[in-house]
C-alpha cells in the first residue's frame, strides 16, 4: 500500500470554539514548527453536556471533521492529523511526525492512555500490550483519509456523545480494526498530551472571578490557608495574606510579595505554590546551600513526566522538551540543572531583588502566565535558573480533576494524586502485612485477612453511598445487571452508580492485587477485573442477612466498613463447608476468599444497628 512521504500530504485539524490560553499555546507551538492547523468550530458554542472535565461533546468533533473531509474524499494519499486544541502542544514537526507514523505501519493511529475510559468494563476486551499504555485516547489521532473516513462513518454519532467511546468501539471490533489497520501509540512515540493545562492557566485569571470551577478551587484553598496561618502564623516574623476576595490578579499578588520581602529586608525569597507538596523538611536549607541566585526543587506529578521545570524552550517562550528532560524528571540523572523555566516552588537570593526594581523584574505579561513571565524576564536579564533533583524534595499536586461537586472529592483523586490518596485512605499497617516474612492471617481455611483501608476510607465510602442514597430493593429483579436478575440479592449500591468504578478498579490493581498474590500463589497477576463492585447495607428491619450462596467470582473481596459491637450487633460471614465464621470483622480489613466451589457462604443476621461492607467479585 502507498505510503505518503510528503509533509504536504498531511492535513492538520483541531476543534476549538474560543481563544482560551490553551488554544493560544497550541497555535504557538504549531506556528513554531511550521504547522498550519485548520480550526473547526471556532466561534460556535461548545456542544458539551454537563461533564466539562471529560470529553462530552466529542461526537460534535467527529461530525465537524467528517464534514471537513468531504472535499478530500478521493485524495487517498492524504493523511489526517487530528488533535484536541486546549490541552495539546506540538513538540515535533510534521516531517518527524510523519516518519514516526510510517514506522508504525498503521493506517490509523490513536494516542494511548493508561485507563480504560469512559467504560472501564471494556478493559478486558482490549488486546494485551507488553509495554506502554493499553487504552485508546481520542484526543490525538492520525491516519489516511479513506481509513479515517471509514472510522468516522462507521456509525452515526450524536453531537453530545462521547467520542472516546465511539472510537473505542471501532477499535474493539477486531475485524474492523484489522480492516483499517488501526493501532494505538502505546509508547507515546508520537502523541503526548499535556493534560488540562488550560485549567492551570485559568485558575486565578481575572476574567474568571465568578462561577465555574475556579471558584471552587479558590474556596477550597482559602480554608487551608486560614488553618495554616492560624496554626503556624505566629512562628513567622510577619504574615500578610491576600485573599481571592481582594480581587488582586495573580501576577500582582506575586509582585507584592517581592515588595513585601524587600520591605522586610529579607535575605532570600522562598515561593511555594499550593500545588507544590514539599515533603522533605530540609528543602529550604538545601536550596540555600546551593548558593544560587535562583534555584528550585524539582517536583513532578507522581509517576508522570509532568514537572515544575522546562528542559528547553521554544523561540516564543513556550515549553520544549530537551533530550535529557525525561532522565531528569524520572531521576535517572540527578544533579543541579541550568534550565529556562521553573515554577511552583523556588528560592530567590534577595541581592537580585535589590538590583532590579519591580518595573524590570516582575510577574506581569500580556501573554504568559506569571511564573512564565517572571522566568522570561530572568532569561532576558541573563540570570541563570537552576532546578535540583539531587535529593527528593516532594511532588506536584494535580488539581485538574478535583471536583468539589462530588461527595468525598478526595476519594476520586486516586489517579491524579495517588501519594496523597494513599496517605489518607490506605491503612497504616498495609505495607508491613505485605512483607515477605509476614504470614497472612487466615480466620477460616483459604480466607485471608489484611488491613487495607484507613478509617477515612471506610467513612468516605459509607458517606458516598448514603449521600447517593439509592439503595437497591434487595429483590431478585435488578435492572442494573445485564440479565436484570440477581439470584442472591443484597441491598446495595454499585460503585458505578457513584462514578467510582474506574477508581475502584485502580484500587484493586494497586492495593488488592498484591494481597491476592500473597494469598493465592501462581494465580494470575493481570490487572483484576471485578463485577459488580458494591457496598452492602444490612439492617434488622431491611435486609438483615444473606442466605448461603456461591459468588460469581474467582475470588471475592469483602471489606468491613464499620465496627461490630459499636455500630451494629450480629453480622459476619460464615463459610459453611468449614463451619467457620468471621464475626469479629474490623473496619478497613479485607477478607479475600475463593468465590465458587469450596467457599459456599452466607451473611449472618444483623440483630441491631447497621452493618456496611464493600464487596467485589473479582474475575467473574
Ligand atoms: O455479609 C457478608 O459478609 C457476606 C456478603 C456476601 O457474601 C456477598 O455480598 O456476596
Ligand atoms: Fe457472597
């Protein structure tokens, strides 16, 4: 089959409705690399539903592109490169992109991501990959016009539908996938998103003082600042707080803080943003010891390449990736690095502030966000900036997905802020029970017992479910299930009803899989897939017990969420074959047992109060 060799064969498309900062950055990066994208939908209202964080309105993007390709229908050598606009930048020119694309031997290539979204239940249908990310991401793709059209025209799609789901269905249809030679860029050789950058930029911008998610962030954050100043304020020589209500723009507030530092005759200026989680308590001393004019600790989003510094810079002052960027970001190389940009946390020697007044050295810029503006001024003044990863200092918090409209929003942060999540929700003894020398407890034969969730974890789950409130009837008919029938029904709420199914699967993979491997040697080490996942509520006057049954699982996990003898009386789980019951269950402790054949079991009578457990049928 013909392979296009010419950059002029590549048609670049994006969809953007307005000139958000992310869009301007996208265009700048394109311009820098000589790329001229066709922008679809500009000036129109975004056809999105309520879910602004995700990709709703994606169907519209498909329909726009379909229409835009009509004139090219017969140009079979042309290649379409489609990307989202607000969270994408180009880091390679079209020639490099084209060459990489040709190497994949795909006729259609999509970006890949580590999570199966929006329907985690499709995960097992994906081909396994040895290396890299397994699941389709619809934010970036490219392919030859005929195959792209086949994909776009495979089914009709509503403007408000989810494009990722649409493309996922095409990909999971094996015959179709082979027919159009559709592949994923598993190792991100071509497609690397910079997730949610527009949110970072909008966070404190002046236009956004009312409504919208930024407002939530500001409110959420001010409580923490208040607590901090109340608790620790007296330990400082002076404290001055500028609140969101003051209406001060971010760059202005940052300028004022430099002036404040000078007014107090400071030696050094140390800036720490709310997204910088400094976990090394020697950070300030270590940075001062570097004896530099401007130095910051390297901070990354845990496990990601996203960091607070740039390895290189494009001509108009935006991000570019240096050869050694990833080695530094992943601590393969350690040291003190001269870099063109550092944000979020840095130390400035006051001699610099004395040398240049606020007219020259400030955070103000028309086009750049304040940290970028400041660094660009430092570059103009030939002040070298250094970032250190000589030791670990901390990490970056990711606010992009923080959704205060959720009950227990922190519970939903398991993907984006896993360190914080773990600290908050994983049992403090979890790790020690995983040690090779630790012998697992077995209250009944082949029923294993470990601490996994913290008190916050158990309380949050109960709160999520009780706030949602739509407990099932406990009857056999259950329209949440495929067959509409449950043989041994519990009164419960499924994780997916509170949008927690993908998070729960991640929890299973990260925290339950290691326990499974310790309990059942030689059983699969693939990512657990479980269905259903649900919280059960037992009460004497509702459902008080569960009759003997097998589970439709290879193994079942059963985590107690509250305290027998305090919150309820009775209850527990009895394994009939062994005439053995676990009645002294402990909140946050998980029981893991085979689901079928040997472990016929029942839920014992709750005689008083309310008993909650969370149950997953793993590998049904
Ligand atoms: O009440 C229990 O601990 C057992 C629950 C159970 O077996 C189930 O939900 O399948
Ligand atoms: Fe069961």
